[in-house]
């Protein structure tokens, strides 16, 4: 049900891994088609699209599923959170949630599940792509970032020439997000959702966070795209 464990080299693409299967739970057919198109362009297989919980349960009973992408508000009495929670409990499936707005009560309910992230409509394609790469590489443990840096996702240890660098939990999340994004853009919005759990973060607070991190890992290959976000520099762009 999961991608096979293996040594992770930088910028591994989804096409290098086994075909992963997705269930989309979305009652907006246009949004569902957009998600399906992105998934298929990245080598994922869509096993079905459901607009309500009952249809989702029927598909899950007949198909192997590696990922659920679910809108929180769907047709029927059972919403996307409860539906996804049932599927996760029954089949140990990771989840990406989609919502039309941020709501503290909903986010608290979502936090009880093992979800990879959530996207706020209208979401950007590259934000979905980053989350897909994170899931595809979820069980890949060791990442050789450069000649000097190595990161272990399981133990959350960043090594520089074999010496561990002490990082805060937020710094670990940021490093892991960059690495698992495979060089794709990690937007400011995605950082806010993933690192600060959806809390509003000022530009100054974000800059200070990056400044403190660079004090610890000055030559770590972080690239800033002004006005957009960050990404991991490709090896051929490093000096």
C-alpha cells in the first residue's frame, strides 16, 4: 500500500516510484477534474471520484488506495473529515484536505487525523504538487542533500560533515518540506499551513525565521523566490 523504502537521492521524481492510487472526494466536478488532471500528469492513478461518503466507501472497498484527497464540505450527512477519518482508520490512508475557507473548529477536527496538509480554494497547482511529492517520498528516509549535508526524515537529524546540527521543530519541518518538494516551489501560503499550522505569519516573522535558520546552516541550498516562496536549489545551480 505504500511506496517501497529505499535510499533517497535529491530530486527523485514520482515517476521513479511505483504507481500510486488516489481516491478523490469532491462534489464540485470542475475541481475534481482539475485535481485528476494534476494527479495523472504526475504519474498517479485515480481509482475513482466520489461526491459523497457512501460512494467513497464503495470505491474503497473494491480498490487499493494510497491517498485520499477530500473536500471538507461534500454532499450528504457525512462530511469529508468524518469520511476520511473512517477510510484512514480502516485502510491507513494518508489524506489531503481541501476547504473553501479557514475555520478554527474544522482545523481542530482535522488535526485529530493523520493528514498530510490542506489546501484552501482556489488552490495553486504547485501547492498540490508539493504535497503529492511529500506523500510519494513519505517513507523514503535518508536524503543526501549535497556533499556536506544529509538529512534523515525518520530521526529528524540534519548532519553536516557527519556532525548533527540542532534545529527547532519548525526548522525541521521547513527543511523536510524543502527536501520533499524535490525542487518545486514551496509557497508562503503552504509554509503558513505546514509550519505555523495555518496561523497568520507576518513577512518580518518569516524573514526572521529564515535568518535564524541560515545562522545555523549558512550554505544549505535554500533559494528565495521573492514574493513567492522558497525552493531547494538544484545541484547544477549551486556554486
